[in-house]
């Protein structure tokens, strides 16, 4: 592992932005709750080296292998965990120039995975080519209590200019798996709808036929007051977007709240999926980000003391243990016998078939290391074997 991560009992910390480390950091700082998970991709547009990844439990595709006929006994297909619709998309344009950390001067960059309170935070200052600067603080989480909900808070401070700021919140199902054997895309559009700052995508997997309903609601607070700008909407196959244009002045603060719901036909009847998604999404919006964040950090009765001791002792031995304890000490109620999300050890790519009666998991891709399993002892055994 690259030795650039700072030591801390409860947090994984990265100071300074090095594009060469970005893919590694996207893995290390990823988040998950057993139903859904996500690599630590940037919310805003990034044209540098990145591996986008959002994953939903049990949603897979039987990808055909490239092995020839001479490999007797080799499986014809691998069950691949699919990159699911991207719900975090949030593009910013300042006086017509897009915020892109690969193309602007970045300073004061800090990324933190807070494992005690269960959220991902990123701070940075970006100076664009046109001379305008933005100070950003983003926080992102997936709910433990309401496992189909994801939420982000994206705060923008305007230090040195007056002008136009354009904000675009979007959902994008036109995604692919980088390791697809034949460069195939695995999603079919089942419909798009958007009205104002609220919108939905319905997407179906090829072959396996899983139906996924993804929804978003976007809210904007300007200098402490929630505003209702006129959103211009865009809709095309596998994509929806809502764009707001604001006039900002020096020392203004804009906070964008984006709430998302990710529901699948594994958990809901297809006929009920649209209504269920709307209900879950509105619940998230009504609760608000801070309430979701507060609920996210409620551990079991002894997990805090156990993890604190374990992290102090085990950090010098292996950082893998730090990742293990983040989710393994969080209680995840087993509502069904269906699979929940987790890794197939720490390095595998494809899905694991786990016999009934032991902790169930569905594998992430090898670069997705956010760990979710029910028994800490099991994770300790896995980590020591890797």
C-alpha cells in the first residue's frame, strides 16, 4: 500500500492532492452499508484518472469469459458485480468554466473517512484558469438505518469574486465496468422522468433482468436561507439533470444537499418500485442530512470500546484492520436471506457463492475495499489470510 495515509485511531486521512494516488484513495475511502456502496469518486467532474463505482447488493451480470476452448473445465461466464447508476453527480461552472481538479490549481486538499461517525469528507480550495477561486467542503454517506438512502452535503464558499455560478445535479445510468470482457454496457433504459429538482431513472440489467429505480432530490441553501431557483431540466436516455444558475458575491456560501434513493427488484415488486422509491426519497429529504448523519453513527453497545482498543493495537500491524472495523462493528439487521454487500476477501473480482448458515456477502470488484460483514472475527481471519 502507498504510504501516504496519516495515522489516526478512527479516521483514514489523506493530506494533499496527488493525482497518481487517486484510484488508490477511491478504494481506501469508499463507503457502504450492506445494500449499496460506492468508491470515493469526486462529486464534481474529474477528467483525470478515476474508476467510477457504485454497487448494489446482488445486482450482477453473467459476463462471458475470454478463455478459449482449450481451457477444459473453465467457466463460460463470471457473475460480475455491476457498476450501478451514479447518483452523486454534481457539476459546477464558474463564469462558464467547469470545476475540474485535473485542470485547476488545487490547494488545502484533505480527504477523511470518518469511521466513528460513518461519513466521507473532502476539503479543498480550487483556483480555476479564469482566476476565480472556490473553497469546497463535501460530506457523503449511505444510511445504516435506511439502507436504500444516500445523501451528500456540498458546501461552496466564494472568497474572491462576484459572478455566475451554475450548479447541475444529475443521475447517470450510462455507466460501464472497466473490466468488462467485451467492453459491453450492461444496462437498458426503462424510463426517465424529472420535474424541477426531483427526478428518477429506471434501469434494467441485460440477461439477469434486475430492475433498479434511482431517484434524487436537490436542495440549495444560499447564505443560510433555502432558495427555490428555477431549475432547467435535461432528460435523455439513461440520464437526467437539473441545473440552477445563481449570482454570487464575495464571501457568499452556497450549500447543496442531494438526497438519493436506490431500490431494486430484489427487495420490491416491480409494480411497486416507482412508488416505493418516491416514498423513500421523500423520507430522506424530510429527515435532512444532519439527521441521516446522526443516525449513521449509532454503534452497538460495546462496538465503540472494542474498536478503539483494536485500532490502537492493530494499526502498526495492518491498515487492513482499520477498514475491517469500520463496518464489521456496525449492526446490520438481516431482513432476508438475500446476499449483502462485502468483499470476496480483499482481492477478488467476482461474486462469491456462500452457503446458507454463514455470513452472506456479495463481492466488490478488487479495487473496492469498503468492508461490510456481520462478524468481526470473520473479518480478522480474512485479513490475516490476505
